[in-house]
C-alpha cells in the first residue's frame, strides 16, 4: 500500500485584501516533502503575494498557513524568526549585498544565527560554492559577477543553513536561455541531492516544465488548477491553454 506524501506546508483558505482589492481569494493547497512545486500565473494573479505569505512577510486577513507544525499566520515576530531559520529564500537576481564579498554574503546567515567558529564557517562557505559550481569565487565582489553567477551565489546563501524548504522568487528572471538552463538544473540537482522541498514562483514556461513535479496555476487570486506538468499541458481550461502557449488571443485580456 502506497504511503501518502508528507505535507510540509498546508495553506488553508487564505484571503488577502489590499484596500478594496482582493488579491488572494481563499487559496488552499498542500506542498509535499521533497517536491518542486511551481506557482505560475500572469502579472497580478497573486503568485508573489502568495509567496510573501508563505515566508511570513504578509499576514492573511483570514485563513491558515501550517509549516513545521505551526500556523505561521498566527505567530508573533520572535516565533516567526525561529521558523525562518528552517527555510531558505532565493530572491530575484540573488539580492546580494554589494558591500560584501561573495563569501561574506553566503556566510551571513551562519554569522547571524549560529555560534560557529569562523574557520568552520569558511569551510562551509567553500562547500556551498562547490555545490553551485563557483569554487574559488569567495573573495570576489558581486559587481564582478554576471547575472547567472549572482543567482547561484544567492542559492548558495539560501541553502547554507541546511534548510528543509527553499523558496525561489523568479530565479531565472533576466537570464539568457543557457544560464536559465544552468540555474534550472542546479535547482533540480540540489532539491534531490539535499532532499529539499522547493517552491518556485515563475512565469518562465521553459523553466516551469523543466523543473516542476507539480504546478499550481493562479488566476485572479484563485487556484485555477493543480497538476503534474503533463496534466497542465493537457488541461482543457482555456485560460491555462492560452497562458502556456503564450497566445495573444484568448480569455486572458490585457486591454
């Protein structure tokens, strides 16, 4: 008998309004251990807002977000701080601190949240750089790196605390197709090698179908459909069909 997958994040009917505008309209979904879940949808669909709720930056007006046995929507800031140590976050373009070297950027979470000796931290930094294919880059400044390299350094920083979950915010935005492929492969390899659960927000269709175990399609603050890449490709929903194909004409209108 097949065991049901372990749920690591459970989102239950979350609603979020900004003024009179409803951004999330009762979103519910489960995220499973070890999977890569891609959240996609058009501009303004609510995917970035959903991500901010998952990392605790926003509080829902109603609903629950269960992670590590706690409803993070109800936690105070000091309690949320402890939860944040258990997940990593890769921001767009890496979001590195320009005044710090590559090594210092990666080491920052360890220096902030642990009491490890500096020599141990330096060894861990070298190991992380090895994992993302940037051995020997520790002493460079972010300004000396190309866009894809910054993203890989950001990923090294995101996994340096050995997180159970890594969140990705448009990780391939602004990258050329080759570097996009490199980052996608790295995401897949690290997810499997480190047994991480990955939650990726993107609208890059090539990346979506390359990395996803499951896909969540959002539209106007609602979950339109959840399925495997093949199920999403075969979807009869005209909104999903238009979004995936990139057709100019269809139910999604920008005029």
